[in-house]
């Protein structure tokens, strides 16, 4: 499992770029500040979804988890911790899709975090821990649930309670797909 995660993450995607404009209604200048500043040609590297994928995989590896189902559970917990970080919440969940456009943002996500989720799901199916079914559609459902859970937690007045509620719901979702 660890080797599979490492292989999924070994190929970095191209840097995502956004052109900044003083008239930008999506506050790309603020996004640029969070992303590390503006280069001379008024372009900025947007933090990549690959960075989030690496953090999630590192958390799973640090916990010594090799079972795909337990990896999903740990990744959910890690994602719900990461999503409340101001830069992640703002860039990955709010501004990124607006600034880059939904279609491009989705393409970026599918190359990185989605690829990681799909790989873990496929591994779980292959070892018999997740019921046999198409991995790609299941990964889409899990990603959608995870992103909605992240928004729910990040925007909650009581984040501790919201996180606990979402972990319970997502654990039940994961239990529903396991053998």
C-alpha cells in the first residue's frame, strides 16, 4: 500500500498558473499573497493539489497504515484537519475554483488528490477490502463527500463538533462500501 501511495505521488503535475489583474473580481491578488507572492510577470504559482495529496499520504504513512480502508479513514481525518487552515480553506475550497474556473480546477484535482483516492479505492477492491465495483465512480462519490464535509467543518461555528459529526458520517459511508 505504501509503495502504491508513493508511486501515485511520484509524478508531480505541472505548476498551475493564474494571471493577476488589478480589476479581478475574484481577489486573485489576495490569492497570490497566500500562494507566495507575485512574480515579475504578474503570474503566481497556485499551491498545487499535489501538496494536499502529499500531506494526506504522509499522514497515512506516519500512522503506519497499510490497509486501504483504514487509509481512507485516516485520510478523511487528516483532510478535515487540513481544511480549516486559512490558506487551504480559501484556496482549495473557495477561491481556487473561482479563479482558475471550475473545469480547470476539477482537472487539477483529478490529477492529484482524486488520483490518490482512486488508487486507494482500486487497491481496496483488488485486496478484497472494498466491494467489487468501478473504482472511478466510487472515488468521485468519496471526493464529493469529502469536499462537502470539509466545507461544512471549515465554515462551522463549532468546528470540533462539526468535525466529529462528519467523521461519524464519513466512517459510516466507508463502512457501507467495505467487505
